[in-house]
C-alpha cells in the first residue's frame, strides 16, 4: 500500500519539512524546506527559542508541501525534548525558554529539596539532566498563571488543530511521567507544586489529533490531519534505526549523541542511576535506555566561534578532512563537562577544560577538531561499555544515525574506540521515523505492522556504510 505524508522535524540547530513517500514496504524522503534554529537572547537576558519565526517557517513549509503534493494524507511533528510553551486562553504567554538557559540550576535544588534524586529516578527513570522539564517548572513562576503547558511538538499541534494533548514519548522527558505505568505521576506533580494544567491528556504515537483549522488552514491551504508520532525527536530516530538484534546498540547523533539500546522494560537500578542512564519512552511502549553525550554541539559551536573571529563562514567538511590527516597522540577532554553546555566561545572553554586536566591545547584548528571528534568518540565508547554492563547485553554492532552518520572521522573513531563495527545511516532517521509511524497509522504497512516491520522498510530503502574497528591500540 502506498501514500505520502509530511513530517515537521525540528532539531536544536535546524528544522525541516519533508515529504515522505511510502510504497511497497519502502520509504523515501523529499526535503521541502529547511530553516535555521537556535538559542536567542531575549531582552531580559534569558535564552529562548524564536518560536514565532519557527512556526512561520513550519506553516510556509507545509504550504509548499501541499503545493508540491496535494495528496498528503497527514502531518506529523517531532522536536527536541523537554521545552514547552505556556498558554493562557489560546495565546502563547511568551517565547519558550531554551533548555540551555542557566535558570534551571535553582530548579534542581528546589526539586531535590522536596524529592531526593534517587526517589525521582525510581519514579521517572530519567538520568539527571539539569534542564528536564520538572526543574524548569520549579523556577517558572509563569507556569502557575498559565492554563496549559504544552511541549514544543504538542504546542505546534495545538496551534494547527486547537487540540491540547501530551504525546507520550516526549512527555517521558518531563520527569513527571511514571516510568512503569507511563501515566502522569500526579502525586509527584502535587508534591512539586506542578499545576494540573501542565499535565494534559496523554496520547500515543499513531493517534489522530484532528484536522488543521483556522489561520493555519488558511496558510497551509488544505485541512490536513495531524497524526501524533514519536514527537520526541530521539524516539522518532530510534524507530528508524534498522536494529537487527538485541545485540545492536544505537547512537542518534546530532546536537546530542544519544547512546543506548532498546528495552521492553525500564531499568531503574542503582547501577543504572549511577551510570547516568535514562529510561525514555519509545514508540509502542518500548524503552529507550540511553545516555546523553554532548555531541556535535561541541563542533558546531567551535566552528561558529571561529567563523565569528574570521568574519567569514568556515567549511566544516574541509576542516574534518584536515583533522583526519592529523597524526600522533590526541589531547582528550570530557565531552560531558558541564562547562561546555551553554552557548559561547567554545574553543576557549575547551582549551580551559584541557588545561585544567593538565592536557596540552592543540595549536592548529585541524588538531583541535581532531581532539573534539576523538573526545566525543571516547564518550560514545564509554557509554557503550556501560550500557552493556548495566543491561547484561553483549553488543556486536552500533548504528549511528542522524547528522553524525555523515561524519566519517567520528564514525571511524567510534568503531576504533569501542571495538565494535559501526553501521552509519540513515542520516534523516528522525524524519523517517516520523513518516513511518504516520504511514503505519494509515494502514500502509498492513494491520499487524510492528516496529520491526518499519525498520525492515528502512533497511530496504537506505544503504548503510560500515566502519570496521581498527585492531586494538597497545
Ligand atoms: C535531542 C534531544 C535529546 C534531549 C535534548 C534536549 O535533540 O531531544 O534527546 O535530551 O534534545
């Protein structure tokens, strides 16, 4: 069976509108629009998203999608996790905060004073990340005045359809979802003073949310149905990882590198908590048992700081080629050092982290890039060792999907440092997962399609690049 859907896929550095064509068990994407995204500093100094611009790009992209392909069956929306918009009446109160805004430090203290972290982990299964939504609510006075808090994809779905829901995979990143029942933990919310308005009715990927209406309908030009997908981008990406067995791990590599495996049940042991592993909700009730590694953020921020110094753009591809040619010992740093998480002069910060640990700072830009890539690969390899230890799984391959799958240096370094073969691709895993969940909801994969059916479609449609690990270093 065949058809076409539209995917709105928003990452922390860029957004896309794609058409997804499904026919005979295979899938193909066509990019309709791509637009920049990123933190903006508001007049009060806070770090926010330029949501008005983002929404405008989405409407323009969807209008173009309809113009190119009038037969679109539905729209699905996914984005980065944890961030939300507040509504009063039907109005957005303010531009949503960016999760890298530093206000959350006070939120962490406030939450842990009421519910200690080990109890939180047993309830919500989330690794500690200072920006998890519950910490943001704790310092967001406006959230008490709002009559709804909607995560970014749910907010967009609301603006399109008027329907207020919380899609479950992304809701799992708020910290307020019970890791076992996958329902809101209302008792936890009450203890933390989170208003009920922040807990809209939950829906699962595949649910129909209704048709585009009002001003959005005028802009888009067709009353398209909005279908919930794995609206957390990582959940959609994991749908499109062609995992062949439980021994396969994945790294969804974009701004972040999300390193983990798929499980049927959560693991909330002391070992998992201490290893900083999270149990996020996947599509079809699966668990995304993974660790957040600071990923390409380190590279993109470095390159943009250099471009600013030079007053002209830099070609990352060229820099990576030069970095591949650098030999010898590479200085390494902890990619997850919290000093590297806010936007700013990344080369200076990495240099400070290197010096602080007694390492020398590479002199050339090529060597600096090599140090970044190797440091990310070391963090990936460590997370793979840990996931094998904590789950008791033997791993025999790691898939890298997302933008990082095109970074040959990173893929090879990950293979070398983990000792596992790397299968790279698809690059657009997130949009593919978004498209495939919609397609399944329309019945295009038959009545009994599982995630394995969808992954078989990816395997049949996208060539993967294999990187063998180099013989172990001595
Ligand atoms: C990746 C991602 C990740 C979250 C972070 C906020 O885009 O959604 O899974 O931890 O952004």
